[in-house]
C-alpha cells in the first residue's frame, strides 16, 4: 500500500497530469477533447496520457483511427480512498 501511495504522489506531482486524469475520470475520452478543455498542446496531452496508461491509471481502447481513454477501475489503488473525492 505504501508503495502505491508513494507512486501516486509522483504520478500526480504534475498539475497537467492530474487535470488530464480528472477529465478522463469525468468522461472526456479523447485527446482532441482534452486539448480543447485544458488549452494544452496535443503533444503535452499525449505525453501525459501515455504515462497514465503505462502506470495503469487509465486504459486505452482503439476505435478505428481514434483512441478512447477511460479510468481503470481495476487499478491497484482503486480502494485506497485517493479516488473517492474530486480533485481540485
């Protein structure tokens, strides 16, 4: 549990990454939509989405030429209370 908690602090130490995760958790599932919502460049969003996917916090599903992202309900820290409230 401590290892996962420490990793969460590292993962969310970047404000863009936290904002992106929060938007994906809320249902915004495409990089194009994230780009509009956050006013951040596509390469920056893609970088952080890739990291969140590698960490296992979100999942990526190919649908034709698009990739849809969603919150990973099976993440190891799913029940560690980090995800029980909205991030601000």
